[in-house]
């Protein structure tokens, strides 16, 4: 069996504090390797033979693919081969995604309202072609923000990366590749997701939603888990914690004020939940980010 090298983000990204790195590269042949991060590759010129998890394909300009955590790939027979390489850790999109190690989990959590619309083939480890040039345009905008690092670039990087993932799901996962579920935008799960983002501060949010919409709590709990892969309480926790992170880094409010604003009255419980996710206290997180 061929030996597989594992690349880690700090090594591949060549340092820096950002959890994303975007490069324009002339790519030579490269040995079989895997990553402890996600890699989005877009071919801008030339040709090569690309092998991903044992499947070999010829790649050319306009082809692109997302390499999942732990997946092994290599390049051979490279000829005038150039590409855009976007390396990223999941927490660049959402701080609560620390520890997420699969594209399916990434989409299922941060794009849950879109993820639940399809079943079947993953967007990771699959070859796509950018027939209308949208993905290349977005990646070049991402590269510009990454290299210039103007005020607010971190948030723009996050938004651009999410836009790229949504575009891949929208334009490249055709009906032949994905089976879409009808009318899911109007489903009760979609309603609960929207309700959670609007009312995340409130106590007994799920009970209140069910009372207002005339559903039983067990029924809503069951179908939410079926469509998203997580309990409604876990989704609420993630929404609240992302709001907490935004306020810790974007305001001078006291930690106690932030906790109450985001729906946590019990400070001991709040600190325990925060520590379980980020492995540091809220104050340590604020110092680290600033």
C-alpha cells in the first residue's frame, strides 16, 4: 500500500492567524497526501491526472473539487498545470464548528436549511465543471480579500466561502446527481430554523414554537432530527454560541451581559457549555480573538 502523508493546516497554509488560505499556484506532480482541513481546488489552466481516494480522472481548466478531511489525493502527468487552492478549517465559517471533520457535517450544520433539501451524493470528493465561470469569479474575489486583508476581511471571507458552497449546491448538483425534496422551503423544519434565529434568546423556545404553530413537541423533535441530523436543542445551542462569539469579538459588553442577551441566565451552565465547545473561557476567547 502506498504511504499517505498527512498535511496539517499550519504547514499547508504557510503560517498566519487566519483559518483560511487562498493561493494561485503552478502545480507540479504531487505525491499521495491527505489533510486535516478542507481543500477546494479550481483548475485555471493546463492538464493533469488527479487521483482521489483511488479514483483517477483527467482534469482541465474549469474543473473543481472539494477534498474532504482525511481523503487522499495526488497529481501526476502535470502539463502547464495551474490552480486556485483554497484551504480552510470549518471554524472560519462558524466558531462552533471546531472539531467538525467531514463536509457532510459542515453543510448539515452551517447550511442546514439547504442541506435538508437533497439526499444522496455528497459535494465532497466529486469532480465538477464551472460552465458559467461563477465559481472562478467567487474564488478570485476570495483571493483578493485574503491577500489585501482590508478592514472586515474576515467576515467577507466567511460570506464568500459560504456563497461558493451554496453555488456548488445550487448550480452543480443537478437533478441527475441529487434528489430534491419538494416544498421543503415551506416545511415545518424550515419554519423552526427561521424561528430559532429570530427568538434564540427566549426560554422554552421549542415549546413556544409548538404552541404557536399547533404541533406536538415530540413530533417536531423527531422530524427536526430526521431532516437535520441533530436535535433542535443542539441547533439552538449553536445559534446562541455563534451570537455569543460575535458579541465577544465585536463589542465591549461584559461576559455576563452577553450570556443573558443570548439566552443564558445560569452563568455556571453558560461557562460549562462554552468551555465544552471552545476549550477555553469566554474571557480567554475574547483575548485570543483580539
